C-alpha cells in the first residue's frame, strides 16, 4: 500500500499492534514471551494477565536491568510462566540468591510468595 501525502496512517511504521497493551508494554510482553520460547520454557500468560500482574505490583515504572529495578521470576522452575507461578522481586534479590547458590554449590531452591512485592 503506497503512502499518500497528507493522509494520516493508523501506525507510522505500517504494522498493526499484536497485543492490546499500551505502547511500551506491548514490546515488553512480546520480548518476555520470545525469551521464554528461546529458552524452551512454557508460557501460560496472556497479554492482559501479564500486564495486570505488573499493574497490581505497583512497580511498573521500575522494570529494568539494573540492580535497583524489578523483575519477574518463577516460583517453581519446572512449571510454566504464568500468573499462578510467578512473582515480582527486586533484581538485587534475584542476583543475590542466584550467586549464593552458584558460589556455594547449593541446590537451587524455589521462590516463595513472601519474597515478592
């Protein structure tokens, strides 16, 4: 479809939205789902349930890669990523737990609900 001068388009890039989420969260959900698929992990979230989990946590503006930010982790590593099996924790707590278990050669322990926000 050629663009015509002076006619507005629904999306400037010409792509339709796949999920019905606000702008940055559309991409974040897609990235999280793709990462789970790449690691061959099951995904049980819908776009709305994933977004609702972040909204209910109250930490939406602090999602990120830095130690003071928040991330989503699975309580049980065997089960799928889903609202029944995920909690939101600080990235610092996640890194501290992983490093402690790896450095001391301890078996991996599951996350508990009291660790989440």
